C-alpha cells in the first residue's frame, strides 16, 4: 500500500520488526524467478530506518505469483535443480537488502502444492539459517492444516493472522469474533509456543456492496468517510470486538462495512495477554486506526481510553477524491471526530464505542482531464541555462506546446530564458521559489515562496500566472492530510493546483531509452495524459533532453496530439497567464537583478575564502615541515643576560614569575623588575627579593609597557635582554636554550614557546590549543623564511645592540613586541624560534577579558603592519610573505569567512530540509552540493595541522585535539568578532587600552608538570 509508510512516523517506535511486501516468487514458463520491488518503492522504509535511533529489523514478506494459465508450480518446486536455484536467488536478494530474514506467506500456496511444498519449506529454512538469516511463516488462523508442529518446526517465527479475509462471493461478516479469537489463540500457542508465535491483528475494514461480488478492503479513514457520507451509524459489537454499519449509500446501493479499530485492538490485546501471547503484529500498516499507537505506548487502562489521543479522531492518512484529471480543487477541509468508550466492569473489555461526531477527511476533486488521444507535456524545476534552451529548440522544431513550472530562484537568475519560454508561446506556472516541502515550512515562508516567485515571473515576462504545481506533489494528488493544506493556501490565492499523471522519474539517472519506454508504456496503458519531465533541478538532464524528441515522435505516430494546458482546461491563455502593467514589474526586475548579483557575489566570496584558507594552510604545513631548527655555533663565553620584567598591578603573579627566573640554570643572570607605577602591592612583593643579589628593582612612573621596557634596557650592560611578562613562569632551561642562539652574530632575537598554564575551563583549553597550533606551530613555519612577526612579550630574548639599533620599543602601536620584532628584522638580523624554551602564561579565563586582550592584539598588529608596510619592497620574508599573510588571513579572511560559513549553513540546511525525495524528484539545488565537500576540505586540513601540532609538541596534552571542534565552531567566531571590532576602531580612530586582566597567581610551572 503506497501510503503504508506514513504509519511509521506515528508508530512511536513501537515497531520491532517490519514485514514489507518487497519480494515475490514469480512463476515463469521454465522456472520460478525472484522479483524485487523498485528502489523508490523501498525508499520510504529505508529513509525511516535511517532517521530513527532504533530502526526496526526487516523481514520482507515473500509472496507467490502464479501464472494465470497452465501453472505447474508444484512440479517446478519438486525439481531439485530449480528449487536450489530459487532458494539461492532468494538468499542473494535478501543479502543485498541487508535484512534480518524473510517471511514466506503460505496463504498463497496453491492447494495442490501443499504436500510437496514441504521440501521447499525445509530447504528455504535451512538455507536462511546457514546465511545467518531468520525464517518466518505467515499462515491464516483459519488454516489449521498449516498450523502444525511438523510444518512450523524449525522456523524462528510463525505469524498467524487472527482475522478473516473476505473473498469473492463472501457475504458481509465480521473480520473476527471473540470466541473464535480466544480458541484459536489457545490452540496455536500450544502448537507453536509463546516464544515463536506472533499474532497478527487485522486492523482494517471491509465493504460489501450489493451486486458487487468482491468485497473491498478499506482503511480506517476511508471507512469512517464512507459511513459519514452515508449518514449511517457505526455500531460496536462487544461479542465480536468489531464495528458495523449497514446503509444505503449515495448511489442507492445497499452497503455493509465491518471495521476493526482501536476498540477492537483494546479487547483483542487484553484477551491475548490472558493466554500468554508475547508478540503481536499489525495487519496492515496504513489501514489502522491511528489511536492504536496510543494503546501500544503503555498499559491499556480505562483512563487511557479517555485521553485526547483516543477520543479525538483526525483522519490524517486518507484523502477522499472525486472526478478525474490532473488539476486539483480542495472542496472541504478535514474535520475532527470525537468518540467515547464504555468498559464492562466484569470483563474489562470495551462493550460500547460511540461517535458523537464522525471525522471527515479532506475532500478533493480532480478535473481538467484531456480528451482521449490528447496529451499535455510539462517540465519542472527550470529554467536551466543549458537544458531549457535545448528543450525550447526541440519544441520549436516539432511545433509542440508545453508548460514550464518554474522555480523563482531560477527565474531570478535566468530571466532571459524565462522570457524565451513565454515568447515562444509556451505556458508557465509557478513551482515555489526554492522547492521546499511546503507542508514543513511556516505560513510566512509559504507566502514568501509564492509572492517572490510570482513577482520574479512578472518582472521577467510582463505576465503573472494562475498555474501552480506543488513541489514533491504525488502523481494523482496527496494521500495524507498534511500535504493537502498547502493546496488550500494556493487555491485561496486564486491559483490552479495542476498535477501530473506520467512521471518517468528522470531524476534517478535513467537513460533516455528508459525514459522514452516508460512514458510510451504509461500513456498507452491509460495511466494518464499529462507527462512530467525535468529541465532543471541541479542535475544533468541530458537524458531527458535526448528523450524528448523521441517521445514526441513516438506518441504522434500512435495518434496522440499535444495540447496546451489552457486548451485542456478550456481557458484562454491570457486568463491562465494574465498580463501585468504598471511600474511594479520594473522595480521588481531591478530588485531581482540585484539579488541575483548578490548570490553570485556570495559564491565568489565562498571560493575566495576556500582558496585563501587552503593555500595558507598548505603553506604553513609545508614551511613547518621544511623548517630546520637553528643550530647555535660552538659555544664560547656565556654572554651576559638580563631578564627584564615590566609589572603593572601584578601583585598576584609577580612572586611566581621572579621565582621561576631565579631557578634558571643559566650561570650569569641579572633580573630587572620595573614597577610601572603600580597602584597595588606589586612593589612590596618585588622588594621581598631584595636579599637576592641578582634582582634589581626600578620604580618607574606609569607610562606604559614600552616605556618600562626601554627604561630597563637603557640601564643594562648585558649582551642579551630577555623580556618576559609578569604573569609568565619560565622553565629552568628556557633562558639557556635561547642564549645559545646568540653565538651566531646574525641572530637578533629568539622567540620562546608559550604554553597556557591555567587550563581551567573550555575557554582556556581552546586558547591552549590555539597557542599550540596558530602561534607556536606557525612560528615554526615562518622561522623557515625569517618571517617571524612577533617575538612574544611573554618570553623573548633580544640582542641588546639589535634592540638599540632598531630604536627600542615605542608607543607607535598597541603591540610593541610585534613592532620591534619587525624593526629588528628590517635592520638585518635573523629571528629564530626555539620551541625548547618554554614559558607558562595565564590565559584569560572569561570571555570579557579575552575580547579585551584580542582587541588590543588585532588593532596593534594592524598598526604594526601599516607602520612597516615599506618592508614589502625590501625583499625580506617578513615583507613579501608575513605582512601580506597578516593582512589577508588576519583581516580579510575573518571578514569574508563568516559570509562563507553562513552561505554553507544555508546550503546545508537546504540540502537537509529540502532533500526529501518524492514522486517528482528531489529538492532543487541553489548551488551544487559539491561545494559543501569543497568547503569541508579546509577544516579537514586545519584539523590535520592541529593534530600534527599537538602530537609533535612535547609539552601539549594529547587530549587537546578533542577541543578542536569546539574551537572551530565557537572560538573562531570570537576571533572574527575581535578583528571586526579592531577594524572599526581603526577606521573611527578610537584606540584600545590594555585594561587590566585579573591575575590568579597560580603555580603554573609546577601544576603543568604535575598534569
């Protein structure tokens, strides 16, 4: 049943095993073949299983299809060779489906094949077991011959249908009754056993009409609709646990309906519990009373019968149709029904079910069917810049009219092709703006989809249109209530909901031969007169274009005439597509041209960001891999080293900082602490080291860090000046490692490695990963080309003469360390990075302090780049690589990357929310989905770099790599924001100040070692 999958969404994950009708054993002249339903028939079930956390197992039902004449099914099963081939083919088919097993429906076994069929059953069961698959028999509760221990022996499950199945010539009768139900249950459970038995409850209705020999099976919704139309009364029979209605229908024919519904299920489930049945099945999905799932969710108590889920009844999975034709008109909306239950206090079974109001389904009429011998050719999802012009050319050569249902986003992008369609005399209709599932979007979004598409068409062609085709519309119309409501909306806008009959599913990649054969076969078989092909939709439509002239010539050769939609509906073309006047289309044309240009710009930004990011990441990776650590010359006399510590209000951290320096293993060391006018107890803490001969204190009025550093440097006679921040704690060998490099007279400065020592929350851990990758790892790369931009203030060693030659630190920028680093490079010195010289620093622990710190960094780096822009022409690595890299990747990239990120999020949402596949294809694509995979290449490369950096860093905790997703998703936008703020400050001339980060004074050095 084509709407059976709709029940899966309502099942509340109460289904453990699904038994879909996917496989049949089809008798052939020379044997028996295994036939499998098409991929698109299986797709709804597979999609449901893929989307649920606990997907039900699959055990497809294996049906038997005999030849209508000259059947020799028994003889074919008796042939060992044919039987072995049949079982082998069945196992191969099941393995291809990745199912748990199979169920053979014995009801379809012919009477003369039952005795000899046991060999086939035994071979099938054993082969399934060898293949690791479960076996199952499906038998009728009325067929006691099959329910024998010997026949059922060895099968993992036996499904017994506890209901009658009306057949040709049967008289109106209930589908089950309580006495038979209980007796059969007791007998079957004694033969099969409770562990293997599955009782299938009949959850459907049956209708008998006088003069019609074959009863018709009805869903619950259809049965209630028929009863409501017949102004009849549905009466619950307590001894049968079934409802019945007998009446004279609108055609004056006597009609009787027996129905098994939620009340039936309540009683039957209660009876089964009493005899020890553990497992039940629902026969069949798509036909059941929706209240059944509420019963199965929990205990069946009297109170549950009075809940809205059971008493309120809405027919969601049945739509009532009248008339014929592709056009759809909604006549009535669905209405809510209401029922009450009465329970017998002695038996605890329902004895009465009374409907105060019967639910009614949506009622639609179909109309506009072309006359016999006439066909209408339609196209969806265009216009497309390649395929639509080719189609127009074919239509012109063959003098064939057609209707094009257009997407507003494509009209906006290709207004010229839209005009060509109308100028060529063809019809156009709307198909939404972006091809969403219209029942899944809001009312405001729905209105926007229609309004934008109509205005885009009017702007491009000077006409509007009353034709509309719903995205993902099913051939023949919707089969569920939620898919009808969007048609009500378009109908209220005065539009015609125009469907289709023959859909070759050209979006599945069919060849032109397959498309042609399907269309001709369906039209000749009387499936309908309206053909749908696709000229757009983001996929290759070459096969559809190639099939078009062959379809036209083949149908004309068979006597068919191609008609326009207007002719089929007996309407004038100007009524179907009214001309528009006034200035509104002109302004809309300008607006849509601007929007189209904006989308083109977004795509361009996307590729710019991707290329910049990939090139930069690859450059860093290659340079880092090629870099060789600078080797110090053979050691000579130890140069004199002075450690300068500028301190402003560093009372909490200064003690640990000085102590870490004094534990250094370097033999000749002077420590100069500059108190930069601190207002707290910093000076007092420093004076506690007055007994240390290596420690000297300078009290300096507050003028900024640059001034404090210069004051100390000017008082030194040391060869090397090591500058560290007051919140830094250096490793014992850090100064020794850096000093060794100055044996090379070309070295002007050495950058040490900074490690975040206070990894106390997610924010500090993300900064720790940043230091490992974006700072320390990148310094290795730029060390290769003598392009280090920052010898960090937290730990950096300088040749004192180089500092003086470069002009010392200055107040020109907010990042004096970056400024002087570039200056020292420009006066001819080599700058190196030594990852063995480790210092631990306190990173900001709150977002506010982080934003303040990074604002100063971003603005200061920008100032430094502008100040030293002349270095670009000097032929140094810092000029032709580092500074352009800072500007492009540090400022341009953060401005563009959020746009690209937003673009990809929109694309991802579009693919996820709109990629639902229906009878008429998949969601149209704004841009190629391959762009997402291209975009993911950048974070994939960044992750590889991060992983490599962490794994090769001896001081980094390997668990930092798990922080990378959080850093990429949450931390990176914070950095982008600070860059944006910095640029705004630069443009406005408003500078930043340091502010004051609260120090915690933790023992970073020893706590890191302990960790």
